[in-house]
């Protein structure tokens, strides 16, 4: 059985952590369970974008409709960085293959000391509908 490997790199490209994860695990959940302290303010509900990651190796070719709509809205607000082809919401992604992941907003434990930003769900919320990635 294939077991995907996640490589977490910092913004300088330095490898911070490597771990294997069961195929089909939600990426945000996998990162949190491995102690990667990334912000996820809306609790994994495709509302905030703070759980963003860049995926430079193993970039997915599909995205959820919820992510696509959120990024499209941000671009319409004058934020073109949300059209970057390798940027994904970790709460809107299932690990299907090896990936190199760079979390963009760190230290949830410092920013939210009141329980905000806790995502304990194994499932993607809202129920995912998948579309081909058209950014880039
Ligand atoms: S969009 Fe808010 S945690 Fe993913």
C-alpha cells in the first residue's frame, strides 16, 4: 500500500520536518497532528485563508469548489496573490501523493490562545466538490 510522504519546508526552503501519512488524510489535520503550528483561524471551514500552504512539489491538479470561490473572491478584492498556482488551503486538500509543503502563516498557538483555530475534523468542510485547477 502506498504511504504518502509530506516534507515541510520553511519560507527559505529549509526542510523542517518529514513524515508519512495515511493516504486520504486532510492535509491540515496531518500537519497539526505532526505538531506543525500553522494558523487556521476559521477552524478548517474554507472561510479565512490562514491555513494557506505553497505546494512546490507534488502540486495537486484539483481543488475544491469552496477554495476556488474563496480565492476568486480575494482576487476580485485586488489581491492577485490568490491566483498563485501552487497555493492551497490545507483544510481543503487530501493527501494523495508525496508533497513538499510550505505553510504561510505560522504560530497559531500564539495568535489564538482562546481555542480559536482548532480543527479536529477528519473530513473536509464543507462537503467537497472537486474541480480541475485552472490557476496559473
Ligand atoms: S480556510 Fe480557514 S482554516 Fe482553512
